[in-house]
């Protein structure tokens, strides 16, 4: 699955337990009529994918949905969902993908033509 949107927040890498489990959170705001602020977790070596990501960038994130079951001490079963990212790429805006137009005075007139118009059209 994919999520596209604008980066709102890039968290710091957190390390848990003696086994060195690492997690880093990213918040992406979707570009739709009712924008959603989605928290996406990157774990272990995938935390490094966020090193070059900054708030305000447009991104596409490949994700997996994760779910788990937990039984609390009272015997009640609880379910938790998470969104886990495994790839991220920055998207260029439509305006920045086109090179800027040169100024109008950068164009030189074609040599050999004078100021008079020549109409060679047969109609």
C-alpha cells in the first residue's frame, strides 16, 4: 500500500530494551478533501530512511498494516493496529519539474528578416 502527502513531523530514533529495538515515527498529512494526519513507524534499519526527510516535503510512503492481539491482566483481549513504513521517496511538485522560461529579451530575432511582414500563404 502507499500513502502520499506532506511531511508534518519527523521524530527522533528511539531505542528500546536490551535487544536494541529501534523505532522512528513520521507524520504525513494526506492531500485530500479531509486531510488525515497519519503516524507511520519505521523500525530497525528502516529508521535511517528518514535521515534526509524534512517537514514540508511531499512524499510517497510504502506501508504495511500491522495488527496484534494483547490480553491484559484482567483477561480482556485488546487489539492494536499500526502503520509500518518500509520505503519512502520524495515527490517533486509539478511546478518545480519544469525548467523556468528564459526572459523574453533572451530571444534574438532571426537574421535575414526585416521589419516588414511577408505573407506567402496561398489563401
